[in-house]
């Protein structure tokens, strides 16, 4: 896959000799004459550094990249020998027109216009335009299209490098191939530049020509060779890059002459970047760069995709792109400038310290003592036999521990200090508030200088803790100490461990407050802590994983923090750390992709992040030392354009459009999107949402695909936004509206039919259930009637017949008794009473059999009402069309009415009561209402009153006939008891459907 490489100068001296004469050219000084002069005493500028990324064929890059362009949407377009490709920094995609056909695949020229059109020139001389997927072919006059240019007036020009016609102009409809008869030029055109004044400059194999605005033809400016190249500079000038010869005076050109190896070698492509440096490719292979610091050269041995490099292009964000026959290369300025690296050394440690005057000193693994300079380089001072065990600041003096002795730097030599013998290997040096030297001895703790020598400083009084104490790398000794995972703070009352807030694992460094009231910072293996000296808050690597293995913290005057750890350098602020208690820290991470030489070195006896007096941040890592000026740190201010690349529905890829109609029953929607920040595409971050599905923004990180399943019919709007590596968001992003058509079963009319069918089904089920319930109740009533008939029959056949026989026997006895006797009179009285009992028994038997009943329910209710002698006035009402009521139902309703009316008489204190029977289409409703004091709340809540059995009995009778009984109080006062019996149960003969329908159609009485 991709890999990066930092380059500062040519890696091989023999390649540098090819360009050493370039540095002697006087014309080079003319380009940079506007730069500020450099003092002779100042060190030479450090070479610029680039992060080099390469994509080869195995990474998906196309072969034979001849030309590069960038469209307004941010895509990088590649014209290759294998066709047209576009690249978003992550994925290469071959572009095939949706309408039209490319008759040639060998593309040699591209021009992207702001309106989205892409002009394509072919090796065969054909010219075509790709607009919104449609390819229009404008034909060919032979030759090879070398370059497109659009002048300030909007006219398109094409340079032809082979054939009889060296130049073509587009009039808005068709191309015109120009020649000598058009008073233009003779020969082939190898370079072309549009001047800022509207002029057009062309370079042929014989001369440089210029066409001014309004003129018909071209005028010769100066002789030229086919290897000369015209370039446009960032300040609007036209530059001529030459390999030999001179130029005419008053030509209006700035020129630079370079010498290439080989007399016949010529420049292939060239450009001037936004910093004024010149890049070019030539027939010697590779790519070269000429700047104020010298000439740099890259070939395949330096990591270039191939030596056969041709096109050079600078994109909208400033990255330089090189195409070759085996892939694509990108050079972007590194944020961090490497000052020294291990190189061939497999392992080594860098040590660095800062003096009070801001000077930063660094020792390298090779034993070189250096001083950091303002331009980011290291100035060698002296070489030591081996890397020292300690370098530390003593005010404005540098202390070095070497060979068991402490030495001070004096100029370019080390002078021993007049100190007693050291008690062990020194790990740190400082002075306390009184100026007394203090040292840290590995494994023994803190020692302070006294008249009798070095004495152990008992800081806490705990021997084990005091033996493990360490000194901070800055500040006066005596304010803070640390040991393992414990931080010790000191005050006038003594020193003691900080009890709460320090949760960073093993402590690696303590940064005291830079000013009164400033924060104290603690870095450890598992995070950082910030506090005011009394209270601390920790931010652990579990909350923010990039805060693992912190061994360096540098603070800027504006509150910025540069935290050096295992994951890279974390750029944040003091305020962000102080308020990130929930773990949501805002930061930017710098890694090896930004120039950091490895990860922060662990187990270091020095801070791996320092701020020098000139403001630069110096970072020591496992593979070298780098620095950066925070105020001039390269920051990409351009929000990335966001595009939706494709939409795939159920395996079918669709061309994106603002409005996209999808077929019914679409189950799976996959949306591929991208953001065009080619400077650092791997760090682009996205957020997306689908209206109606996502409640808020979804953060997929760098993932460039969103998938939704089981979306229903309707209109769904998808929006995606993106931010570049520096956190600059494109808040508008890209949007697509998806309209999914409903299937027939998802339409409104189908849903209405379904609702009606379900409602009908529910009604049928309910009616069937009611029918079954009514039939069960009717069967129960029939069983009760049959049982009553059986009982009546048994009473008639046994009891009544037996009583009748006894009556006849007693009558026989009475007949033989003397008349007019007392016994005779008693017997006659007993016989008459027996006749009465017999008659009453026959009536009861007749009632059990139901024979001869002539009273309706309303009449039964009137009879009950007539029995109320002393109480409220009772009114009986009959509502609706009367129908025959099943006898058991009538009996149960009459019993319920009797009990309810009895409760009214006993408890309600009512003046009026009403008994009403309503014959409705669905139910038989009995209502007992009064104007008394109503039911007590307890009765309404429980349905009965403790210790009373009237209401439970009424409910039992209602349940027996599948009726519902309800209790309520009237708003005007009084109570209401309502009994509702289903029609199928209440009436003796329900009748046929037509008869019931006719009965429902009859007008109702309103009594």
C-alpha cells in the first residue's frame, strides 16, 4: 500500500553533481531578489521537507500517467495511456462516459473548467469534451495534443506538439486549427501560458511568441529551443525555464537557466509552486525542485514510483503531484521539520533541555552536542566520546554529566564543576529556592549540596518514598516531586502526596505553573492531569486514547498545549483539557505522516517536548528530533468539497442526482460518498444523517459509506458533511433526496381496504363470540327452565298427589266423627287449610312450568312499584317497541329491580324513583334511577359495601344472564343502576334477519 518518505536533499552525491552548476547561476538570484538578506553570521537555512506518498500499480494506480488536472468538485483527474481516471485521495476510479465513446485511450492533455466540463486531448490529436457524463468528440487534424490553456478572455487554446498544426482555438462551437496563413507561427507548440494581461505566450521549437489582446496574430519575442518551457509564477509573471542559450532584451520574460546531464536531454514538464520553487521532470528521470535552499532531486531509489516521471501538478491545497509510468506520487510540506534522525543507527536516545534564556540544547545518539536554531536546524557544538547521561539547565548555563562528573558548557568546551564527589548516577539537576544545587540520584532519591557534601533530602519523612523521589525537569526544586504514580506537593507546612485527582499511571513529568495562578500539568503512562496546585483532574488514555505514554508537554503563551506521547503529538489547549472531564477532548494529532520521527521516547530522563525562546516547539522521538513554529504551522483553511459518488440499491449501482426515484420494495440502500481533501485524505472526517431515520448526526469517522435497510415508501433526504485534517468543516456538504415508490400493498387505498377488512373481520369475530355467548346463556336458561319443569313435575306427581291422598283420608275420618262436635270442627278447619295449601302448591307448580304467564316485564315492575307503600313515588317507563322477553331473564331483571328499589327505599332518602325498560337494537336495558343522595364513593370504587349483600346479589343475577350491571351517580343528584342484556339473550324469539331489519327500520317511540 502507500508509504511515506521525508526528503531534504539528494541521497546520492553523484546525482547532486548533475545540478551543482545550478547554484552558480546569476539568474537564480533574480528570482529571489525580493527575499530579505541573510546575515553572514546566521546559519544556512534548513532545507524544506516534504511528506512523500506513492501509489503504485499494485495500489490501484493506473499506468502511464501523462497529465493531471483537478475539477471544481476537488477530484484529481488523470489522463493516462489506459484511459481517463479520477482519484479522491483514497480510490482510483476509471471514468467511462454515460453517452458517447472514447475512440482513443491515450490521453495527453486535460483542462478542468469551473462549470464542471473537462476538455480531453489525445495522443492521436483528437479533442473531446466530457460534460455531465456526455462525451462530445470534436475531431482531429493530426499531431498530439500537448496542453490546454484558457486565457483571461475565456478563449480555449490547444497546443499541438506534432503535425502541421501547432495551435488550435475554440470559438464556443468548434475548434479551429491555426497555421502560418493565420499569421500565428510556424512549427510545433511545446508550452503555452496565459499572461495576466490577457496575452497568450507559446513556445515552439524555434521561438517564443506572444499574442496580445486584440491582435490577430503572434509576435516573436525571443529565439528558443524545443526544450524551453514557459511557466506562470504565483505573482502573475511569465517565466522561461531554459537549458541553454539566452533571451532577447525587453522580452518581458524572467528566465532561469538550468543545466541537464546529456546534451540532448530536455525538460518534459515544469511548474512554479506557490512558494516560488520550480519543479520539473526531464529525460534523465525523476523529479527535481529548485528553491532558495538549493536543488533537491528524487528518483526511484528515493521512493519515487518510477524514474519515467512526466506530469507535475499543484492542487488547490498546495500538494505537488507527479505522474509516472508506474504510478502516482504526492509531495506535501511536512508540518514538523526534522532536524536529526537516527539514520543507519538502529537505536539511540536523544536528550534535550531548555535554559532560562530559551536556548535549547540537544544531544544525539552519536554523542554530538548541538544547539537548536531558529530555522529548525541543529548547530553542532562539540562531539563527546559517548552520549552523556544527563544534560540539564542551570539558569543560563548547560550542565552535562559525563564519566561520573558534572561539567558546564563554556563556549565550545566542557569545564568541570567544583563539586564534591557524586553519590551515584545523576538523573536530574536543579536548584532550590535558596539557589543550592539539588540532584536526583537513580534509585536513591533527592540530594542537596551542603558544606559537608551531598546530603539526602528527606522530603516526606517516609524512607521508602523519599528513596524513590524524582525531580521535575523545570522550575525550582522543592515545590513538586513525584515517585511512580504519586505526586508530592510541598507547602510551608511540609510535603505530602496529593490524595485525589491524579490518575495517570506512572508519572513521567511534572510541569510547574509558568506563572502565578497558572495550571500545573502532570504527564503519565495513562494520561495527563491538570490542577491549580491543590485540586487536580485527570484525563486518562481510556477516555482519550491518544494520551497514552505522555513524556513531554510544552505550553505556548496563548494557552496551546503540545503533548508528546506514544500515539503522536496532541495539539490542544489548556482550556480544552480543563473542561474535558467527560473525555470529549478537542485536539489535532500529528504523527509520522506530519514529519514526526517516530513516537515519543519512553523512560526518558528529559522532557520530550520543549518550547525554545524563539517560540519553536522541539520534539524528541524514538527516531529523531523535529521542530515546528506554532505560529507558522501549516494549516489547511479550505473545507473539503463533498460529493456522493454512487448510490447502490439492492445491488444496482445508480448515478447520483439531487433527486433520485427508487422502485417499490427497495430493501437496501448503500450510499458511497467522499470528501476531496487531497492534502491528507486519510484524516478526513465525516458526519451524515438520513431524515426520518437518524435522530442526529452519525459520526462514522473516516468511513466513506452509509447503508440503510428496510426503508419504507416516501421521501428520504440524505446529507453528508466533512472536515479536513485540521478540523475545517464543510457544513453544507452533499445532499440527495431518495423517493421510494410504494408497492401496491403500501398504497393508501390498499391500507384503507386492509383496515376495512380487519374491521369487518373483528366485527364478525365479535358477533360470532356474542352469538356463542348468547347461545351458551340461552342453553343455560333452557336448562334452568327444564330443571324447573322437572321439579314442578316431581312436585305434582309426588308431593301434591300425596297431599291430595292425605286430604281424602282426613275427609273420611271427618265423615265418621260425630257432627257438631269440637273434634269435628277442628278437622274441618284443618281440611280447609289443607285445600288452601294444595291450591297454593298447584299455583307454584304452574309458575315453575311457566304455564299461563300473562304479565310482561313492565307489568311485573309496576307490581313491584305498587308494593312500595311508604317511600318515594315510583314511575315505570317502557321505551321502544316491546318484544317478548325470555321468562328467566324477566324474572332476574324483576328481582334486580326489586332489590334496587328496596335499597332506594331504605338508604337513598329519595322523593322520586324511575323504573324504565328500553328495547334497543342491540340490548334490553333496565334502568333504576332516583333523586336521593346517591352512592357512597366506596360503593362506586368497590362495587359493593362491606357487610351488605344486596349489590353482590344483583351482580350475581346479572352475570347469570350475561348482562352488565353498572352503578353511577347523577350530576343533578341521585343514583342510577343500569342493567344491559344482549339482545340474543334477552328476547324469547330473535326472529329472522329480514324481520329484525324491518323492526330496526320502524320509527322508535321517545317515551
